[in-house]
C-alpha cells in the first residue's frame, strides 16, 4: 500500500515539475528568521593577534635531549659483582 502511495506521489510531483517541490519564499523567510538567532559577536579581549606591535611572551629554548649523558665508552664490570650489588639482600632470620 505504501509503495502505491509513493508511486502516486512521484507521478504527481513529476507532473507538477521539480521547482514546485520547494516553496522558495517560505525557505527564504525561515532562513531570515533563523539568522536572527545567531549569537552576537564579542569584541576581542586583550591584544589583537593581527597587530604586529602587540606584546607577546618570549619564546624560550629548552633542549629535548638536555639530560642526556653519553655512557660510551664504558668499561665492562664483572657481572657477578654487579648482580650481587643489585640483588635483594637476604633477611637475617632465614
């Protein structure tokens, strides 16, 4: 049943033409009414970013690899002493 009514609507609309589907004066009135709903623009607070004389904070340089210290060449240490130094100490009651 819905297909028949859809086919009927399509046949009627093609007989009227495409431009009759839209009511252009109504759409223009709606667009004009909705343009009144736009928020008012606010003035820029502070310095204008486009002003070349505006003061700005200085850009500081900070190295990304500043804490890096080269460890080469490193002398190899005996592994057993290094392992014993980092291993947890045994508890005295065991």
